[in-house]
């Protein structure tokens, strides 16, 4: 039975989780797929001089372009560009202690990077190759609804899903693992599976209705309770136990396989 244990945009983090789980003896797969999101805005596009004459404030863009010019002259490539741009544009981030203010600043920084990527594309600037920005570059500015041209932007990005074969870690010693969240989730599913198997062993046989009542439970910790609800995957668990050769299902009756 395969369980998706994590879904991440960061491939390195997915590899770290997979490595930890393999350390427990788990059979792990990382599957990559492409996700997308739609962002609808109203924008105006034009040369900086034209937009300035139209009354748009371009102070923020003047600072961004100054930073981009510095990085182009330094020969910064695409791999280092985002980090170097943010370091120069938002040097105060590292010193912010307030969580809400930090989150807001990071959101601004993320939005700025997306806008700068568009700026580089429409001005045909290639990082690591282009050394100068056009004297009067083009900009795309976001405006209020109905004030400019409607723009629908579709962004695509990779997602890395980490899947674990639950039955490959039956009997694993989770108490000796690092007990990260992914391990706790995996252990909780195994807890339910273990209770179902033990119930069948204890009585020699059991009916599906009584076993289904074991598909939810609570693990009590010293500081928190972990509520497990496997009711919606109960049939998956039973089928997987049967395919694994652990139980036999006869209609509504379940027995251990000899």
C-alpha cells in the first residue's frame, strides 16, 4: 500500500525525507509531476518614459533596475541571480525578528522576483550574457481592475511527491528514528494496520464491520495528542493486507492467512 508522505516544490528536501525513510528500511519512490496556478491581473505595458509621463510612480522600479544593472555588470548567472538580487534589494530581511513582518517582506520579495523575471523576458535580457539594460526599458505594471489590459498568467512548476510502501516498514523501530513529522504520519498508519491484524489474530476471525471501527484512534504524547482517521481508506487497507498475503477475505469475514 503506497502512501504519499510529502508533496514538495523543493527536490532536495524530498530527497532528504526519502533518505531518512530508507534508513528505516522503507521502500520509497519520488515521483515528479508538473503543477500550475493562474493569476489574473490588469496591467499596462510601455517604455519607462511613457509610463512616467502617464503619471505612474516608478521609484521602486528605478531601484530594481539599478540592482539588476549591478548584477549584469558583475556577470551574475541565472543560478545565483535570485539570491544576489534579494540580498541587494532587501538587505534588511536577515535582521527582521517579528514573524508577521518577516512573512510580509518575504511575500513582497517573492512577488518582486516574479516581476523581475517578466522584466528580463520582455527586454530580452539573458543572465550571464547581456551586460546592459536598454536605456529606456519596457515595464509591465499592475493596475486596478478595468484600468488596463486584462492579463491571465499561468505559472508552471515541478512538484516532487514522496511515496512510501507502508508494508515495507512493518516492524520498523520508529522510536529510534529522528521522529520527524513524516515518520510520525507513517507510524500512525502502521498503528491502525497493526490493531486490525491483532484483532483478527486474537479471535481467529473477524467481520469487516467490527474491524472498520478500529480505523480511527488517538496516540497520546507527553505534549500533544495525535488523532488518526483512516476510515476513508479502510477498504484500501483490507485489500492491501490481502494482496500482501497477511489475511484472507471471505465475503464479510476476515481470517489470517495460514
